[in-house]
């Protein structure tokens, strides 16, 4: 007998996708020569729906019923720290700016939670910030939230 527990996350993601589509339904998909405010949410919803449907099909076609694997205590602690740091991004971005906040998040994630070496973590953080800045500021010409240092 297959476990409906495998299907529950996919159904939850489908529900979140429907709520997202309803939430952005009044926004423009395309605005002039650039993507509008609904562009990214629609593509994220499309990816979420495809992945959710794949999970449901895989669960239905699966012949075995596996017990869910729950993380150990250290894994739960890492999940909670990562979730808390994602919430802190929302709180700190208006005060510190997007670039500084994402830099701190990336370094905290790589050094503090994942325990990666310093030099590769600094390199990864630099590349991440350069890509964010390049895509949003240079390419899409959007202004990111800035902090007290103008960054």
C-alpha cells in the first residue's frame, strides 16, 4: 500500500501555487520591453506544478512503500537555523540593503550551517552577489533596496 504521506507535500505545493496565481492575477506579465511583476511568480508556479505532478505520478507508480526519513536532531537544528535566517533576510533587507543582507546570509549559510572552508565560501558569496547585482541592476535595471551605506 502506498503512503499518502508522499503525496501531501505535492498537494501542499499545488495549493500554494494556486494561491500565488490568484494573488498575482491582477499584475502584468509583461511591461513594455521588460518582464512585469507577474513574470517571475508565474514561472515559479509553473515549475512548482510540474515538480508536484512528477512527485504524484512517481508516488502512484511506485511499487514500494517507504517510511518517511526524519532528520536527526542536528538536522532539525540546521533546518530551523536556515528558516530563521530566511526570515531575517526579510527583516534586515530594508535596514541593511539587499546586497549586505544576502552577503551575510550566504556567509552564515556556508560557514555557519554547512561548515564549508573559508576561501571557497567567500568566492561563492562573491559570485552570488555579482550575479544578483548583474542580473537585477545592470540587466533588468531594477533598483535593489539599499542600506545605510548606499549599497
